[in-house]
C-alpha cells in the first residue's frame, strides 16, 4: 500500500497540476511540474538516484523562485496579475510547489553527479523552452535578460548546492 510519502507526492503533483494549469496558456510546461514528476518517479520506483536528482532540482527551483523579488520587486505582483491569483493563492502555491518539496527531501543525500545531472536537466529545459536565450518571458512574465541570467546563476547554485547538501555540510 502507499506510504505517507507516496500520498504527499500524489497531493503535490495534483496540486501542482491544478496550480500550473492556471498558469499554462500555450502548452508551456513550467519546470517545477517536470521536477515534481521526476520526484514522483523516484518515490514510486524507490530509486535513490532519481530522488537525489529531484532533490537538486527542487533546490534550484526554490533558490531561483525565492530570489526573484531581490532582482525585480514587482515580479510576484505581475505573476499574480497575469494568472488572476490572489496573494493568498500565490503564496500558498509558491510554498507548496517550490519550498515544500525541498523540505520533504532534506534527508536525501546527493552526490556531485546527481547535482550536475539536475543542472543539465534544468538548463536543457531552459534552452529548449527559449530557443537558446534562457529568457523565460513566455513561460512566466517578461523581465530583463540581465535578471534572467542572474536567476539562472542562482538556479545553478541551487542545483549544485541543494538544501540537503548544505544541511550535511553544516551539521
């Protein structure tokens, strides 16, 4: 039968599906949804390598999403406006699909290869979705190229130094 972790994964995936289907208007799939699918595959297949890669993906996503207001103070507001979300919906969804997966995977140890695979997967998606520019204006909201590149740097840091890795370094 399913464990609590299995049910949490199902809930996150379904909630993420609902949350992002409101975001998607041109069959664009935000990367968080892909990362949640990878995490679910790791849980259901009981594959520690896939879970470790998902752990690094979750950290890269959380680092970059929570860094956005430091680079553009209006970005969250514009994203809420674009998708017709209330502040409450936005912040609950943000926590549920960006930070909560990081918290759930804090116990998973990652090796350098897992972290590099996560970075390659995420950057490959970014290059594919943007035809090589890494500017995800069509997926999220229009912001300057300079900010997108800063956010990709933060993403790379999150992929290579996930929260679970940082926890092991400082404990």
